[in-house]
C-alpha cells in the first residue's frame, strides 16, 4: 500500500480544485463516503449515533455525515468539542445540518453530552484531521477519553484524532478507533507506531479527487508486499554452480561474541549464498567451525589491539574476491576496530552491509560512509539506539520521528538505511521509503539483528539489487519470526529458531 503526507494531500486537493472541483464538493464527497462505509459496516436501524466534531474541516466532514444520516430518518447527535466551527467550509456544512440533528456543546452542555455518549451505539470521530499536530487540548482530550471508555465502536474520519498524520506520534489524548475511513489515500500515521495502534482497521475511500492526480504522486511511504518479494526469487539454473551464487565475506565476531558471527553466517548460508567466508579471530574459530560446517574461514591474529600484517593481507585478499561483505556482527569495540572498519569500507569493491559494531565504529565519522556510498552500495542496519548515536540524538527522538530519521540519514549519507524496530523502515537515498509489516515482539532479543545482516548480505552476494536485498530480507526475516511465534510463542522463541524456518519460506517461494 502507498501512503502520502499531509503536504501531498493538500497538493492533491489543490490540483482537484484547479480541475474544477470545489472544496465544498470535496467535503461533501468525504462525508458521503464515510456514511456509505458506516452503512456497510453496521446495521443502523434504531441505532443512536453520536458524532464528535471539532472546529476545523474534519468537523465539517462530520457535519455532512450527520445531515446525511438525518435524511435517512436517523436521529444523530453532534457534540461540538470546541464550540461552533471556525473554518469557512466547516461553518457552511454546519449551517446546512438541518433540524433533525441534535446539537450539544461539550463545554456548556457537558451533562447532556456525557449522557449522549453513554447511550450511544456508535461514535464517529470528527475531532481532528490530517492537519493535527502537537497535543490535544484538555477539554477535547477529556471528551476523547470519555468516548474511548464507552465500549461502543468508534469510527474515525480520515485519521484517529490525536495521531499526527506524518509521524504517527501520539503526544497526549487520542481517540482509539475500531475503524478509520480515510479519504483518498492512506497517511503515514495510519501505519507508523504508535498511531497504528489507535487507528484500528483503515479503509481508504474515494472522496472526489481524480484517480490520475493520486496516481501521479510519489508516496512518502510504501509497504513491502508478499507478491513483490516472491518476484525477486527465480528458479536456479540446472547447470549452475556455487560460483554463480556469490561469495559473501562476513567480518564478524570477537572473543565473547562468537554467537553473533555464527548466526550471521548460518542465516547467510540458509539464504542461498554460494560461499560464505567468515573472517574472525583465531581464538573463536573452534567454536564457529563446530557450528558452521559449510563455511570457510579467514583466521585473524592480533598484535595488541590491531591485526597482524599477514592477517591484514588474508582479510583484504578475501575482501577483493567477495561479491558482498557484512561488517560488524559481534565485532567488538576495541580501539583497533574503527580504523579497520573504515579501511574495509574504503577498499571494498562490492556492496557492504554495515551492522552493530560496524556502525558504532563510524558514528563519529560519517564522512567515511559518504565517501564509500559514492563508490558502492552500502546498507546500514541500525536499531534505534544505534541510529541515535549516528544522528547524535536520543533514541526517544528517533522513535518519535522514525520515518524522518531514516529518510534523513539515507539522504545525507547515500546509504540504504534499514531502521529496525516495530515496522522496520527501509529508506533509500532516492527518497523512496518502505515499511515492513511482518514480525513480532518475540524477535526483540539479541541475535535477531545478526541474522538479518546475514540475510541481506546473502541476497546481495547473489546479485540481487542491494535495496531489493534489504527489503526482501527484512520481510522474510519478519515472516520467519511470525512462524516461530506461532510454533514456540513470542516468549519462548529464539533467533536460531528463525533460521530453521527459512527453508520452509523458500519452499513456498519456489512452489
């Protein structure tokens, strides 16, 4: 699905007006579409409908709906959350509301408003639309909470009131809708957390803007669809050999962090890379080799906190024969790691996946990343804490504006940016951004990120276009997590269970 920002929505409305549609027409279309949706969802016979209306144009949509309900011989009640409307359009809609609609002012007729909500069978939320930002005013927030506690279905018009359209942020009071009927196009706030949890089931409806206007707009956010993922995988040539499926170099692992390297390598193997080469300290080789029989190894020796000369030669020899490289899983934070990571970034002749300690190594010197992306694709896979270090902000600030953070970093550095978390985002340097809808909280444990890095690297090594490799890996990673949760529970599943589920996913892709 494609999602559009507040400014894009405003631009679409303006284009519609330039083509001869009036703003009054658009409001009428929106209210009518909402009524059609509600009639399809609910049996309205003898039902008491309460419509919460703000003072702006979203309230105007509610007034149109109230008038149309009254024309069906229903007796809706409108509650004015902030008095009479102040926008010209909403005022016009309010004047046409008719005598059959019971109107109550929340502030001056509080008892009557509370009684109407307590007796309602259905509540329609027309408090705020896509222009809302900040914190809901306290009198309105009390009304919203009263509606939430009513235990009857709430249908929001366009977006649940209290959710910011472009960020999904909820900073105070907020309607918790069962359904949201959104006009013309979905908005990012419908799918980004925490707004996603407040909007309920979202249904886009046509509201008077020509399809061609919508079709020509470039979405600010898109979801990764299963059909697209399936299209990225093709039958293997019967005459192919391991050389046809790429060489992945994984520069991962350190003393105490062998598991990260093992999980990265195991996931890469399960995803089909022709050869997986783990470059890791000789001290953890026995552990890794006992778990990864199919890998080859480049063993690294250290002098102090830096690699010995022969180890550097072996490592860069492996790098120059690789078709993709993963750097960082369990690599550690020793003083010699940052210069090594920067040198690998500079010298790599192939796509690079930079994860975990690889990201920590460059967080104070993003110029090396910008220089690398000028020569080769680089995919970064930070979790919110790592993104916060990269941007020199707090993790809370990243989470509040996940979409903006991912897009900014991709634009500024040229890196394909995979911002992990609930609804992982993949932001491309060209401005396109994708969101993943697979996955669950059971995946929130150490090792999940190492598996994802191995998957992305494996697909890139096999020749998949790097941004496609990132999207496909994120989708399948989440899907494997969902299958593990069904079998083992979110509480009991482990990251290695996800690797074991990958063959079943590929069976379905190959079918």
